[in-house]
């Protein structure tokens, strides 16, 4: 039995270059058009059966949230028909329909009233909502003291206990903790077994694959694919992989076009040799540290771009040359390292007398101010394990300059922070997030 249907549904918005253009269009006697039409959805058709978990996927801006808002009745279509059969409960935007000044308890009654329940009916459901949300004493505190995960707990608990026949879920579970997310997913399976229809929008394709019966793939407001979940998700992932590969290729082309070419002349100087080892079929002849313009670097700068150029000469055939280096700190500890094989760079075969220079382009992290050394090497990767041709300990040493901010420990790791919860009151009354 069909409980939800879209028949040639489109949704368009009028985009104005400025508020004044909107007024000019309204005041125009000739009704001159001063806007552009943006089609959030265009000619979308599908039907959902009772008890089905119907998933919607797509990139940001594809029209997924607009589709759910049309089902919820928040928006009206510009063209076409949307039909629903049964009570719709929506878990759309985080905290939508909640008042942050109200307590969790007050918001339960507010949302219940919006859904058409009397106070007596909400009284009968309140204990179940409270038990599922597991908010403890926070149920009696204002929503503005909640973390985003706690808001999701309350919103989901309210949505599933308002006796929905169609449940709409839009990315809300993405901010929940693992325990509660698993609890919600179990509830989704339970609701499906009871014949409740679920419209599920998510970027978490693992969740879509786990619960979806059918999946709709939206692409710029249009239906790209509609079918069984496994097939649609696989094709979506393939398309995203192709798009990502094309983007990376375009960025590489742009970077090469914008960056000035470095001098191809190989370096022929080894500032220092603490120890040398290898079979000698190829030898490191030079190493240099350069900036982006090819000028020698006398001091490392935090967060700067660095080019490590290593030159080698073959004294015998080397079938699969691998060039690399090890970065050591002032204590002689191997701090970081890489090589052409690890970076997926295939170097040409070398014959006796051939010279090869390899540039390693690095974005230096913010390291503590100390002395660092580079130990270059060349190996032959034909054999397993690869045969070391030449290794030079600490061929070049350079000082890392002090940055604008102090580095604690060895390096500063890029980090994003956000305020999770702020509670007012004596320290003894503060409680951790449930």
C-alpha cells in the first residue's frame, strides 16, 4: 500500500541580487522579471510503500532536505503533487521546533501539542520518552545548556513516541554518540517491523546500506538513480570517486601551472657524512634544502614549504630505483621519513653512469625549535626486501626557527575546538553529559 508519493514534483526559489530588486519587481507595472529561478527539485517522482525504509542520498545541495520538508508539509511544491497517508513525524534540523529557553520537559509537551496530542496523552507517553532519551536531570534544565548530542536524544525520543506512521530523519543522528546511535538504529528496525514507513536522509552510506530497502540518489535536484540500496549506493560511490579523482587532477594541473619551475640542475654536494652503507651500485651525490623558488634554505620555518632535493649516480644497473630520506631530531631519533615508493612515484631504470635528481615537496608542520638532520638514501626495489645501494647518516643539518606560538612537545597538531556544554552553578552540581 502506497503511503507516500511524489508525482512530477518541482520546487523553485526566486533568487534576487539584492533586496531592492525584489521590491522593484513587485512595484513593476509591466511585471518585469528581476530574479533568477533556482530549482531545488525538478520533476521528481517516486512512491513509498507502507513499512519501507526509503533512503535519500546525494551531495550537499542536491535537494534532500527540501524533499523531506515537502513531505513534512513545511514547504509546498512549485509544481506536481505530494501525497501522504498517515501521521508524519519529522526529525529534521537539529533542535527544529524546540525552544532553547524551555526545559527538556517543556519541549516534550510543546512538541506533543504541535503534533496534536492533549496534555493527558503526553502525560501517558512522557515516561517512555524520558527513558529513551536518558537525559537524567537535564530533562528539567533549559535546552540552551544541552550539547548537540543531547538535543538529538530528546528530538529522536519525541519523534518516535508521537505514534508516527511516516518517520522522517534528516542527518540528525550524525552528531549523536555511538551508544545512542546504535540504540536509534535498533529502534528504526523495530519501527519498520511494526509497519512504520521511514524516510531516511544521510551522508553515512554505511547506515543507508544497513537499513535501506530502496534508495533515491538526487543530483542537483533531479533523480539520478532509484532502485535497490546496494546498487544505488555502489554507483554513487563510483561517481564520487571519479569526481574526486578529476578534482585532484585539476588541482595538480593548476599547481604545476602556478608554481615556478625549479632548476633541473642536480645538486652535487654532501655537507656531511657521519656514516655510509650500501652495496654501492648507486650512490647519493648530493642533497639540498630549497624553498619554493629553488633558493637554498639556511633555516627551517614552521608551516613553510620545503623542497628536499636528492641527487644519485648509478655505478651499475638499478632496475627499480627508490630514493628517499629520514628526518631525525636533535636526539638522533628518526622523526619522520618517506621515499619515492611510498609516495607512489615510479622512477626510471638506471644504467651505469646515469644521474637522477628527485625533489620532495613538503609542507612542514609546526615543530619545536631544534636541530634536524636529513639522511638520504637510494635503494633498488627489484628484490624483496629492497636492496640498499647507499645510505648516508645526517648528510645535512639545519635549525628549526621558533614560530609565533610556543610548541608544546614535539609538534603542534592542527585542531578544531568547540564549546560542548556550559552549566551554571556550584561545581558540585555540574554533571557530565549523559
